C-alpha cells in the first residue's frame, strides 16, 4: 500500500488513474472539491504570471552561464583555501613549532645566564646619602667591587663584644 | 600554483601558511620562556671585621673572590666574619638583615630590571639612627660593601649579596 502523500500527489497531478483513483476519491471525498479549487488557482496563476518573452534569449542564456561559472570558480577558490589550513598542515605546523620551541628552550638553558656572568659587573649605586650629622657617604667602584664608605661615624667601643 | 617570490625561490602558498603558523607558535613559546616569573630573591649579608691583625682569615666563601680587592681598597689585610644573616624577599614587604653591634640593613623596593639586575633600596641603621640611604642596581652574587664604623684596630664592613 502506497502512503497517503504519494497517492495524494499523484492524484493532484492527475497521474492517479483507473481503480486507484476511484478508491482514493471514495476514501477521501472531501478532497475532490479541493482539487477543483486548486485547478482554478493554478489556471489563474498561469494566466496572470506568464514568463516574459525575451527579445534576445541567447544573450540572456550566455550571461546566465557566465554568472554560474563565476560562482563555481569562487567556490573552488574557497575550498582550496580551506585545504591550506587543513588538519594535516596544522598538525605539521604544530609539530615543527614544538620542535623549534624545545630547541630554543634547550639553548636558553645551556647558554650562560646573564645573571651568572663573571663578577666583573659592578654594583651600580644610583644614590647614596646620609642624614646623620657629621657623616659623609662616598662611593668607590674603581675595581671589581663597589664600596660605599661612611666617614665620620662614631667608633664602636672596643670593649663591645660583637656577637 | 600561485606563490610568493622570495630570493628567486618560489614558495607555495601552503608552505607560507604553514611557516606563518609555525612562526606564531615559535614566538609564543619564546614569549612564555622569557616571561617566566623570576625566583624569589634571597638577600644575604654579613658583617666583617677588617683589620691588620695576624689572625687567620675567616671571610665567607662568597666574599673570597673579592677579598684581595677589598684589602687593596681598605688597606686591611685580614677579614673576619663577625656575623651573617639572610632574608627572603616577599613582594610588597621589606627585608631586614640584622648584625651584631646594633647594625641592621633594611631592604626596600626590590624590583627586577630587564637585564636581570635588581634595583634595590638599602637603609643602614645603627640602633635607631639611620646612617645611610642608598639605591643600587645589583647583580646576583656581586656584593656591595658598606664600610661602617671603626672598631678596635680596624673597622666593620657590611657586605650585601643577592642570592642565597
């Protein structure tokens, strides 16, 4: 048994003939009037909306074909661009960058650290001042050491045990 | 296939895209490596008694590479450690190194510069009296010496070193 939709479509299009048609119309008598109304509607549509007659149909067809070709070409370009960013290429890019990152990390670990250079780099004194009366602060960074000297300080009593 | 002309070598667009993506990952990786947080700095200090006494040298190991220069600069041939101290710097808090003789060094405003040096403020006190206010750029392991008051036949020297 064919489904209703298939039989209905064939009946509307006039393709349901003979016994099948009679059975269908017997089963659905209310649809008979509906088909007549639809036939009238189709006739009106065909009458009112006729396709305009083209004066140069070949030119129209040629333009239409060009437009279709342009659309197809742009679709091909887009799909080609998508392939460049495909999963395999991204995977290769990720792998190569990971290798490069590891190489740089190893190089940075192996290379001498700037903070652990030889002790030839002096401490740099930006400011050295004292508010203690009679005391003077001077900076000496002649050799590989930097010394701030405080002149004029009171002596620590010799009997003091510094422990 | 369309491509990019570079030094007479024609590179395909897929290769260029792959290279650009790889370069981005590379730059991000380098940025992460360089942007690693610095370790929490430890500041070590010691109080030295510099004199010309014929006593055996007792300077700490980390001062040894500098003791000859220090001798030349100060004129004292013997360096003895009187005391030592260290402090772990915590962000937003000052550090204090205390030494015998009511001497203490307050470490303030520690920050790391791009070249790895540390910008630090140092205040030297004797009791409640401020003797010195200084700001210095220090490298890890490189000491800053502060020649302090005279004591007995020599003088007291404070050494401040960044690093445990």
